[in-house]
């Protein structure tokens, strides 16, 4: 962990200065928790705050109170000048994730360390810390924070992770969280502009242990295999056998499986030709598709 801290100084000052990501004026907001299902619709509608939702000039104690209350907090550009606020809203988000049952402190710390708003379009960044998936373009989404934490917790299982593979980089958020819990993260994206977006989002964070690949993740990444853990961020009707074969023995793969009705599955490789399978909970992901675009 010490070495990670060195690799990952969390340069929030670099992130907050990015003028291409300026947000609306105002400072903090508390509102209802959006469900993942309504989030995408609401996101487009609510990208810009209603003036009545704005808090003119909130004090630090007001923001801390919001964070403690576990309510949703929207951060706006005044907050960006104050990294403390970002930390407070992330802490509140992590509090909600913990309430939903994620117990792994390493995962919760990773979620607290990664600023989610820098992975989103400026119009939506104000909603970065609600527990919802949100659109990132090309009909794809940034995953809901709870499910990101849950999948990583299940994959990690309290152990030490060497190489891990993520299928479906999207905007790069989950890869950034993974970089805090694994030695080396490989992440594959099949949509070229999203692969480029993830690169752009991750660059200012200067994370040394992420390798992004443009390609079809259904084929895995033979050149970097085997992996202690594999996470699929998109749902297929089944998990490709190629991926199962790229797990180390003892390695764990977590994937959403299904079409309209999806469940989170944990597949563990227990021998050269043996895998066990466990169904965990319902979930909702964008579809896993073959080929590249
Ligand atoms: N990991 C993301 C979530 C990404 S959404 C996060 O950090 O929030 C799922 C992504 O999987 C989409 O960008 C989609 O294009 C991608 N995807 C779907 N099928 C894929 C495949 N076969 N290979 C690689 N990426 C795939």
C-alpha cells in the first residue's frame, strides 16, 4: 500500500483546475437518492440544477453536515476550489455504499480516494456522488458506485491481487478504483472514442499501474494472463470460456450475466479444468458485445 500511495498522489489540484470541466455555479445540494434505473433519464434532465436547488454559499459545516447525514451532495465549481469538499462528498458516498453492505475497508478506502466527478461530462459531474449509473456517451454508462465497490469486494475476497483484468473500461472510473487494490490493472474497451476518453480522464491522475487496451474484451488479454481477478462491466448471456481460462487457479471472476434480467455471478477457478459458480444478486449493466467499433 505504501508503494501505491507513492504512485498515486491524488493530485486533486490538477483535476480541479481543468477548465474544460467547469460546472454550474452554486455549491451544494441535497436531494433524493436516484435509482440506477431512473438515473440515466434523470441525468439528461437534471444535468443543470434548478435554481431553487442551489445553496447560495454554504459553509464548511453545512457541507460536513450533509456529508454526515449521508444525503446526496452535488459539488459545483466553488467546491472544486476546495478539495476538502470533494473529500467530504466522497466520504458520504462511501458511507452509503457501506450501509448497503460493502464491508471491505480496502475497497471503501479506494472508493473514497478516487474522485468520480472527473470521469464525467461537466454537465453531469454535479451528480457524480449519487449512487447511480450515468451516461458517458455512445449509449454506455459509468457504473453505479455501489456495484463498482461490490464487484471489487467480491473479486478481492480480502486477498492480495496481482494482475487484474477489467472488460469494459468505459470512462475509466472502475479501472482507477481497481488500481488501488491490485498490483497491475489491465482494462479493455471496444469503443474507440471511449478508450480515448478513459485515457484522457486517467492522465491527470497519474496512475502508474493501469494499462488500457482497445479491443474485444471477450477475447481477454492473453499476453497479460493469467489474472488473479477479472471483472466484466458489461453483461453477456454467458461468460466467455476464454476469460475463464485466463484466470489463475484460485482466481475470481465477477460478471453480470443475462439480458433484461441480470444477476451478478462469481466464478472461481478451482483447478486446471474446474470452475465453481455462484449467483450473488440482481444487477443492471449495458450489454457485452463482440468486435470493436
Ligand atoms: N467500467 C466502467 C463501466 C463501463 S460501461 C466504469 O468505470 O464505470 C461498460 C463498457 O463495456 C462500455 O464502455 C462498453 O463499450 C464496454 N464493452 C461492452 N462489450 C465489450 C467488449 N466485448 N470488450 C470491451 N468492452 C466492452
